C-alpha cells in the first residue's frame, strides 16, 4: 500500500487518527512513519498531550504490523494488549512517530505461530521525535487472532 492508501485506511478504520491530524509519511518493511500537528493534540502547557503521544505511538506500531500481516496473506484481528511509554522530553511542535520493526527472526516466529495456532503475540516499538530529537520511546505488546 502507498502512504496515501495507508492514511485513507487508518482514517476510515480508526477515525481518531483523522481527528488528530495524522498523516502517513512513509510505510516500508522497516516501519511506518506518521506525522501529526501539535494543534489538535495540545495540552494545557502548550505541549503534546500524553494521551495523544501514546495513541499515535500505538497507531504507528499497529499500522506496521497490520501491513506485515497483510503482506504475508494473514487475515487477523490485531489488538494491543499492553504497552510501556517513556516521555523523555516535551514536544512543543509538529512531530513524527516511527514504528520500529522487530528483528526478522522475531517476525518470522510470530507469523509461524499465527499460521499454526491462529494466535500470536509480538512486541513492536515506536519513537516520537520533534525537530529531529527523540522525545518518546514506546513498546507495545500486540496480539493477532486469525479471522
């Protein structure tokens, strides 16, 4: 899928992504890069609201994993089970979220497990940056259930 197709899919399937102003800059084997403006995601301190940071990090990782499953021909429901997030510095402007693809052996094991048992778990990370500076580190546990 092209970045424009991924963006349309996200806005259709996860409507909050449109309300948050999320745009897809890139989607490739290494990850998905989302960009978003500060304005619809601002808090009372004129910085990025923590809930928005969390939601966009979850979305970046989810989008990459969704595309990976699709490329592998897997029809699965994909949900986040748990996550950890570290807010390293405030974000006071438009920002970027980039998912971090797990190592290939980890992904292959995940796909094999899903094929064999109809259920699999994997950890996918993401980072948020503003002005080229890392501001948020995210790690999410995702579960895929075969449809």
